[in-house]
C-alpha cells in the first residue's frame, strides 16, 4: 500500500468568498390588477413580450399594453418584472408596490397602470424612501397640467421636491413606460454608456400637439413631454424628475452609492482581517476607488475643478484629475472609544459629475 503524499507535502486549497455585486439598475417593474400572477407569487420576470403572451397574458390587459411599449424601445431592455396589485381584497397601491419590492429586489424603475393623481402622489412619497433606491415613472393626461392650473399633480410633486419621480404628460396610454424602457435598455454599464433622457425618441408614443405656452408650462413644472420640434423632430423633453434634477444624475449617483457600499462590504468580508492601521485603511480606500472607476468608465464621472467646500486636503479650485478622490481622516487621530468599537475613521469621496450639454447658443457672424 502506497503511503500518502500528504506526509511529505500537504496542500490546502482555500477559496475566498464570492464578491457580491451592487445590481444592474436596468430592470423595470410594471404593476397592474390583472389576475394572471397569483398574489402569493406577486411578481414574475419576463425577457420579452412574447414570453408574457406565452404565460397567459392577453393583449387587452393594461400590463400588456405597457409592456409592449417597454420592450419596443431602442436599446431594448433585457428584462421586465410584472407585479400584481390585489385591489379586489382592499390592497392599496402603496401596499402593492411595497409587496412587489419585498418579492423582488432586482428592479430599479417602476410604473403602475391606470392610477389616479392621488395614487400617483402616494406612490411617489413611498418610492422616495424605498430601499434599495428606486424611481417611479407615471403618465398623466390631466388638462390641468398643460394649462398650468394650480393643484395639478406635477405641481404637487414639484413643490414636494421629489427626486425619484418622473412624470410625463401624454394622451398616449402608458407613455412614460417608453422613457422607462429606454432608461433600462440604455443602462448597460459598459464603457461610455452614460446617457440622458433628453431628446430621445419614444417608440409607440404619439407626439403631443402642444402650443409653445403649453409645452413651457409642463417643463416649468419639471414635467416631461414627447412633442414636435421643428419640421421633423419628435423629442422627449426634458428628462427631469419632479425636483428638477435630471434623471441620469439620480441614476448615476444611485449606482455609485451602491457600488461603493458593496465594494467596502466585500473588502470586509473577503479579508481575514483589516487592521486598524493606515495600511488597513488604505485597503478600504482602494476598494472604494475601484468602484469609483466604474463610474469613470461609464462616463458618469469625469475630471474637473472642485467648486465645493474644502474636504480635508481638497481645496476649492483644486482639480480632480480622475474625477474623484478618496480621502480619510487619520488613524492616529481616533479616540480610544472609536478604536475599541473598531470603527474606521470617516472616509470622504468627492466626485465630479461629467454632466451633459443639453442647450446651445451659437452666434454666427457674417462679413461681406
């Protein structure tokens, strides 16, 4: 009988834990009242409109009409989550979207078919504090919006400064799903994949024949509309959420936040120990910088001059050559209580967003 080689050389294979990702931020949710999905199941995931039809959905279902618009956009989103609103047993719209979030954490953007203005307001309030971070798209054909009448839904949400609600005025049913579909389809995470929603084409949506005054009133309410510009263009303007911030800024910061958080957690989980030393702190800061580089690659962060308040060694007017910095207070300045609690010194990540050009003034000087 041969003797074991372990007596001479013992080899131990140690596999480190798998790193977790921060998610894709490219999946939409459509919620409706059709009974195709059991309440006990709550949500189902589909890769195409044909998948829905195979699963028993009818083209007359509002969810199907919305999904058709969602999957018609270019680039085409890869997945859609469809959720059930159990209104027949007294469930509110807020309870429905909350249940859909509990059933599936993958979706980022949500749309609910056939809602009233009061329901839109209630959902917007809920999504504002939802975890993980999410955004809500809604469509309204309320004449009070384009007339700028006091008390309309866009004015209400604007006055509440909601930064996670994207509203679109349209007489096309579920028009805002087109914006949601484009947003999810375009967010590939690849190099230079950052985008805005301004001036995009909405497949399946009829442009609104608005007067200049009506279009202006909608935009003043931080609303969005798909309308005609010049003799040929059909464009979505302006790509903003109710607070007036551009949608892409909300999305990019949500992704950056989640990636930084996941990067730091992965560093803590995968290391046997991160010592409470400057070298240990450097490991954490390197993990954070690695995540910031993803935003640089996407084109969401870019080099620029820091114009904010000073942060540690960063002064106003300094150039962020990478578009970001990772700074920390010193280990030696920690209190004994902080050391005993094994708390890292505060870490700061100043970033410079790449921004976007959406308005141009061109001066043509002619000399004879």
